[in-house]
C-alpha cells in the first residue's frame, strides 16, 4: 500500500515538473565562473537539476540498503548458529521430570 502511494506521489511530481518545464522553455545564457553557455533552454537546466537531485538521493539510499542487507545477513547467520547450538544441546534434567 505504501509503495503504491509513494509511486503515485513520484509520478505526480514528475508530471508537475514536466508541465513546468514545458511552460518555461525559453533560451537563456548561463554564466558559471569564467564560462559562458549561450542560449541554453531552461527545460534542459530543470531536467539536469532534477536528474542531479535524483542521483544525489539515490546514491546514499543505495549505500544504506547495501549496509542493511549485510547487517541482516550477519544477524541471520548468528541466529542460525545459535539455533543449531541449542538443537544439539540436551534439555535440562528438570524439564524431563
């Protein structure tokens, strides 16, 4: 349910960005330090900014996912070893009475 809601929100934001970009497609000149980029469309700038933001959020999230998968695997291994150790152990004598 939550995944569907997030996907819907993502799609709505992308549509709004597409509408905004199409309505603001006039060419402008960009000055970056000593460089000058004449007649660059605002749509290209907006698309590039969204792309950089998306990648900037994707990289830390991916690192976190890999870390959590590794941690989960370590915990699963730990509990599997613990379960095997308890399986081979004889029950205490007071339980058998």
